[in-house]
């Protein structure tokens, strides 16, 4: 990896690229952190309602999705190792596996949401309106936070898919692996957010 | 080459292999199992699991998967300042809620 530009290369600053990515990730941490604070406040205000509403969720799917997310984080980091070793085939395979796991995560989430929506547990639903305010707040936060996380998964799939194509074409290699490293950083943060969402909604509620 | 680019190059040349990351992943899976197990002992236990095991899991991802272990002081500082700020906001919120 080189940060210095030769006569025919565009100037590149790998450290700057990585620092810029971390600064972006900090804004994401603050975004979700604000939601976590909101959740904590509401949970302390409505502990019994949050407990009851949490029991309506499918914890098995939540735990399964955690394992899927953790494994996808592993495949991304293995893709980075293989790229830095010049093993292009493995990099493509690991990134492909990451995309499949991400799709599996969204499919699980879709199945889960479908079940909850089918039971009238969605914002502004007539059935939800009959439940105590604390449970309405719980499901509002649940759809907001898992929905926002799902959008991040979709964005991550787009970025990783783009990186996968460039790796396959030879446009990203061990010489400019910072592109994949930055995409990986984003994906790991998406994983960290889910690590917190599991206990907040499925286990400790 | 600037001083700040040096650690990146060193890290690339001496980065850990597949085995290290598989071991970290296995630890994360075990910690997830522990978190689920603890949550069966009631809400209080689940909250303690949330406050201890979950940050540990996140720390593993930050430190190893996100390569924070191999970053220089500037990147580490950015992350710690952000997380510290969040913690302060958490503390201020709870200080407010607890004394109402």
C-alpha cells in the first residue's frame, strides 16, 4: 500500500481516507446513540409496558440474525486479509458470502416484521392504538431503530457490491485495499449497532 | 511519507491472519450465547448482561475487526472522544431522570 503518488498515479492519502471514514462513523454512532438514549429514557418510564411489548417479538429470529450479522462481519474482515495477501479469488468469495448473509439478515427481518404487522403491531395500527402508551412507544422505537438499521444494511450491501465488482475487475487490489477497508469499517459499525439492538429489544426489554 | 501513514503500512505488512479473526468471531458467538443465557434469569440479569457483555462484544468488533488495535493515537482519540461524549449524554440523561 502506498500513500505516495508516482508520476502517473493520482495523488492518494490512505490515512486521510481512513480518518475521514472514521469521522463519518462517529456521526453514525451519535445518530444511533441518540436513539439509544431515547430508548433508555422511555424504558425507565414504562418498564412494565416495555417488558410486555418485548415478549411479543420473535427472539429466535433476533438471535439468529445476530449470528448472521457477526458472521458477515467475519467474512468482510477475511476479505480484507485475503486482498492484502493478493488472493483475489478468496476476496471475491468472502465478499459474495457477506452479501448473501446480508440478504439473509434482511429476509429474516422481513419475515419478522410481516408477523408483527399481521398481528396489528405497527405504528398507527388500530390494534396498537388500543394498547397502553408505553407499548405504543416501544413499537415506535422498534420500527424506527430496526428500520434505520435495515436501511444501513441496504446501503452496506450497495457499497460492498460495488467493491466486489471492482475487486473482480482488478480495479481494487492489495495496492489500494483502503477502499475495501473503509467499506468493511462501515459494515462492522452496522454489526455493532445490531449487537446493541438485540438485547435492547429482544432480551432486556 | 508522513508519520501518520507509517502505522498503516506497518499494519498492512504485519496484520493478523485468518485464524485470529475466526477466533474473535468464535468469542463473539460465545458471548452472544452467554448474553442469551443470562437473560433467562430475569429482567435484572438481562439488563446487567446488556451493560457488561454487549459493550464487551462491541469492543471486540472495534478493537479487532475494525483494526482499532493497529491504528495510531489520532484515530483512537476520535473514537474515544465520540464514545465518551455519548457516555456523558447518557449520564446527564439519567441524572435528570433519577432526580425528578
